[in-house]
C-alpha cells in the first residue's frame, strides 16, 4: 500500500534488470527510465522516495539530472559511476548526491546502501520535520500523521509526544525528560508522571498497527522504534 518507491535511471539494460529484480524482491516499488531526459521527467512526475542514477546517460547525463533535481527537490540520490575520480564532484556541494556506488558493484552492497540512505532520509530532521517509518508518516510542518495512508487525529499533547520521541531518534527518554519537553518542566504544575503513561496509551491506540513502535523501556520511559 505505502511501498517505498525507487526510480532507477540507467541505460544499461542488464544492470537495470538486475536492480529492478532485486529491489522488487526486497519489497520496493520500482519505476525506471533509460535516458537522462525521460528520467528527469519521471523524477519530477513520480516523486520517488529514492533515486538511483547512473552517471553516463544518453540525452542528459547523470550530473545534469542530479544538478537540476537538487534545485527543486531533496529526494535522496544514489549515483552509479564507473569513474572513481568523479566521486568528489558527485558527493560535493555542486551536485549533492547522497551516496555513490562504483561499477561493477555487488548487489548486496547496493541494497545495503539503499537501506542506509532511506533510513537517513526518513528520519525526521529539524530541517524537514518529516519522516516515514513503516506505514507511519509524520509531517511536523503540516501537523499531520497518517498510518497506511489514513490520517490519524492526534491531540496536541499526543502529537508533541510523538514528535519528541521521533526526534530522539531511537534513544529512550525518561518520563522526566518527556515532562520537561512537553510541558516545559515546572514542578508547580504538579503533573504526575502517570499522566505521561496515559497520553502514551492514547497515542498507541491511535497509531493502530504502528503502535508497536512506541516502546516502553522498563523503569526508564519510552522510545520510538525507527527501524
Ligand atoms: Ca550508463
């Protein structure tokens, strides 16, 4: 339903086939293009979650595609290159690709890179304030949360809890830390730490199939499972 979508722009048919087969086997939804111009158009239209981009392409080369896309989008880009000497440019500010793999590559290595890049990009960052974790989508700017594409209506505090847990990036937060961050710790307000447990329970109820990501850490507090 909410599969991660990968766009591959690669003119070598064998490599394209190999990538498509393996990515689909891993559960990704794959779209592809075999030249730079149609690849760029596909990237703009399809808005993939990740782009695998070959450097040497007919019509428009990978460098140009990357440069153009970077001006309008933050889509993670994994470059494929046969030329090791191009790596500095690829990853540099000029092009701003996220990572690269040199040809010939091992498919396992490539899949591992794909996972790492996606994990990094799906993490909510202060910059984007958005993230995707399994079927859960979080967008801090729009104040929206959805599970399996269906909007989840969270109260202000529940939303704040989720945001703070996400920002901790997998680390456990104590109940005191949560109190401090959500209410702006003030003992005079005399908020019981059990209040936190009640909010967490409600949050879990609303997250449905993704509730398991809000993990209780015994004698400590809570953490959010990002994996
Ligand atoms: Ca090529």
